[in-house]
């Protein structure tokens, strides 16, 4: 599937913003699952690219001037290949056994992991755990925040894709199975609010560093509707946009993500990302 993606984040401030610093994990990379045909990223300041500790292509920018608004734009075309199995040699899978504040396993989470992962992780066990998590965490927006932990979401019984991913990851790690958070996009024309999405990678072969991508919200393996952006131990480590600011008063953020399907004809474009920096 050939997907045309437009992701825009507008910021408005009630008082002059004095300084801002942001890190952006908004650049997809080529893999067995996807080919990046074109990608553009822009921000109010000059972009500086770097490879973070998890292998993601991240960009930082800073701004030191009085302003009441700003905008970050990411857009491009990605061809997906519906390959849910990936090999990643960047970090040893054992790193993703470490608990984080968002994925610390309580007794209930540990029991959930033991119930489904009583042996080496494979597709059947991973999907069974995903279905159980989806049943336990009803998808409801507005019930949780980006700071809600896996234990809190499980106790609440509701949340969004981020919460479902954290519960799955915590259960896996408690059972001794490496798992990590994946941020990205999902083509859902019937539910555009799900365009900005999150799912999980579970390690099914440590020696080969082979991972299987599972979407808890949609109860399936990653398929051609998914575009990967970044991976990390949890949401806090690979959120699409994070940063700090000085001044600005109250902040209002407006986010739009539009994904369309383009005719999939042979292309000659290189697998690259074209980066620009513009004023809002």
C-alpha cells in the first residue's frame, strides 16, 4: 500500500514564548516493512538530525525569540509491505527486559504475562496476550494521560493504544520476554482519530534479534496499514514530539493527521528523507 501522510501540530500561547527546545521522532526509516519514497520535516527552527540510543532517526530544534505560535509539519509518501517480522541489530533484546515507570509490572500484570507466555514467545502466544489485553483495556479516549502507567490502566480497565501497549509490554517483561513500544501511523479511513497510533514489538528470537509487531488495538499483526516511526522502552522514550519551553503562558495544541492511499505504480524515487526548516 502506498500511503500519503500529512501530520501537522500547531502551538498557540497566551503569552510570549521566550525559548523552546524540542526533539522530534517523526521520520520513518526503511525496513522490511516499509519503503520511504519521500519525507519532509519542518519546524520553527533549524533541524539537527541524530541517531538516538534506540536506533531512531530523531531531530532537535530550538528557538529563542518572542512568539505566540509555532507549527511542526511532517509529510511524505511511504510504501508498506505488510511484513510484521523484523530483524533489528541496534540494541540487544535483553535491554527491553528492563522495567520503566510506565511499564513496571504489578502482581496482576505479572500474572497476565505468565498466563500467556509460559514458554518462548511466538506468534500464537503474542496474539493471545494481545487479545486478552484488548479485552481488559477498553479503548476509551480521555480516561488516561501520557503519564498513566500500565498498572493504573489495567486497574482502570480503559485507555488508548498507548495504555494497551504499556500493559502488553509490562506483562511480557514480567514473563522474561523482551518487548518494546512502537509509535507510528495507522491508515483507518473509517476512524481518522486513530491515525496517530502505537503498538508493540515482542522478541520471538533473541539470538537472531527477530521481533514480531503486534497491534493490540486492532487485534492483529502489523500489516500494510501501519507505518513505523520509532521504538523505545515506552512512550516517554520515543514520543513523536517532546520538549521544554520557557514562557508562553497557557499552551493550546492542535494536531491533525491525514493519511490517504495513492495509486501504487513503479517508482524511481530514492529511499531518503528531505529535511527543511521553515518559519511557521
